[in-house]
């Protein structure tokens, strides 16, 4: 039983730090503001279109992913997105492990943005 509590405790702690926002809420949170806005798609996907002022940090480039996020402010809110929401959820869990505490993910990813 304690193993299950431990697992669920960790999951709850992570979910307290990760919020999934619908398109309108996400847009209102980032537009016209100086925020840490990160696109975790590949550079090819990013170059085909992205949210204005987003920085591209490819989730699949493990070394660059870690190094790039380590340069960001862990105390400041971070807004992430990918194509559909799956990669950004994996990225969000990694960011919790790296010490980020306020992570906002775009529900449905960039495919829901336009």
C-alpha cells in the first residue's frame, strides 16, 4: 500500500505544478506579456509555424533540452506546447524533476492554436 501512496503522492505533486490550459486561457496568459514561452517540437515543425515569441527547445534533443531549460528561471511560470499535447506533457514532467514549479501546457497543442 505504501508503494501506491508514494506513486500517487508523486503524481499529485507533479499535477499541482502542471496546469493544462485551454486555448483561450493560454492565449490570455501569454499574449502581450513577457513570459517564458517554449515550443518543444522539432525545429522543422517550429519553422512551419509557431506561436509568436516562442523559443524552440526540441524535446527529442535530450542534451540541448536539459541545457536550455537549465538556463531559464525556475521560479517564473513557464508556458510550453507541442503539436498535440503529448510531448509537452512528457516535457512538463521532466521540468518538474528539474525544479520548475509553475508549468502551463496548451491543451491539444499547436494544432488547436490556429
